[in-house]
C-alpha cells in the first residue's frame, strides 16, 4: 500500500507541475525552443538589432520579469537586458554591465607584441580578442574593457563592461567565444529561480522536440504470483516539459515466457499509464517491461521491472 500511495503522489505532483506552467503564446514574441523561453516587445527588437544575436547574447534563460533590483529585465546566456528611461522619458533597452559587475581582478598578462594591441580606456586589447571585439560591435556592443587579458583555469579571458571573452587554443571556427555570464549574474543578484523554469506554450507546433527524456515508474515493486500491475511513463522534452501525444509502446516479458504488448498516448502533462494482469508466475523471478517512446521524430527507450515475491 505504501508503494502504491507514493506512486500516486508522484504522479499528482508531476501533473500539477506541468499543468501550472501553461501560458498563452505572446502575440508579438519569438519562442526559443533551445531554452523554452519567449522574447517579446522592446527586448525582441533590441535582440534582433544585433547582427548576430545568438553569438553575442545567446538564448534567453528567463522570460521578462521584475528583477530584484527593481528593473524590468530579461536574462540571456551571455547578457542581461534591462528597461531604462531616457532623458526624454522614453523607455529604452540597454545591456546590464555584467562583465564589470562580475570581474574579480587577478594577475594580468602583459602583451608580447604591443603592435598587435590597441589601448582602449586604459587597457590593452590584443590579438584574437582585438579582432573579435572589432568584428562584432566593439564598444557599442561590449562596452570598454575593464581588465587586460588574464589567465584563469587554463584559458585566457578578458572582461569588458558587458561581457567576458574567452580564448581557447582548440576553438573552431573562432578561438574566441563570449562567456555565459547571464546565469552567474542571475545568481549574484539572488533572483527568484522559478524564473528559470520555461513556460509551456499552448501551441505545441512552435515547441519542437529536440531531445526526449523518458522516466518510468511502477506501482508495486514486488507482487504475488497472480495480480495486477500499473506502469506510468513521463515523457519530457529538452526543457523538462511534458510532451502531449507521445506514442508509448510497452513490452511486458513474463517469467513463464509469455509477452504482453500495449500502447498508449501521453496526456497533456506528458504522462501515459497502463495496467495489466498476470497469473501463476514463478516466485522469485523478475518481470521486465521494455518501454519505447516516440515524439517529434525522436525516440527514447527505457526498461523497468518488478519481482514476483511469493
């Protein structure tokens, strides 16, 4: 009875979690399936104005919300956007200077070839960092440097007001990339971590399944030789959201050599359940259940079992 009760509670909690994340799709927003968040309004216009927004900002890791510092903000993998009021009283979007805020000074590197450097705001930007800086927007995009190049954890880094550059010898096609400081600044401010949970778009067609995660749970880990068993499967996408309408195939291998097969579709919370009976199975043996889930052109498999005890 305790195992069955735990199983039921688990199902109820998962169902509530998935159901509580449903939201209407914003009429003027873009959905990013990579992280499961929307960007809309002024933030979307600002994002799209960058020549290569995925490179310089990354994907959104929150939706727009009121930050702990009182500003309307949205976090991205490599940046934070915030709404400010200009001198004329108009709202505008700017980048939060997260690079300057997160910089912890350490021993700085001296350039070996000053001719390959440019002095900007009292710091030297050199070599690949300088080329990347010039090519991808310069001070207008990244702000001014707040350090020279530094060595940290076997990589070279340089902080700018709005970003941090990393240089890796094995990088392709560019050895320079922008650090994902959005989450670090989010944590620094102590933001509400529920903001990181992606909402569930009501229109499933804009949320393609990129990866498929399958979890299976069984009602009774041990049973008598004759009885009934219930299995629940949770199918989730890359953003840990339940997938509706996924096809689930069950293959039950009984110890007496017989096989039972079943199929079901997941509900709106990504949950599928089956129940089946069995008679006179040998005590001490395992009943194995192979599970295959298909959704959005992706497949995933798992196995679960229970034991005939007496």
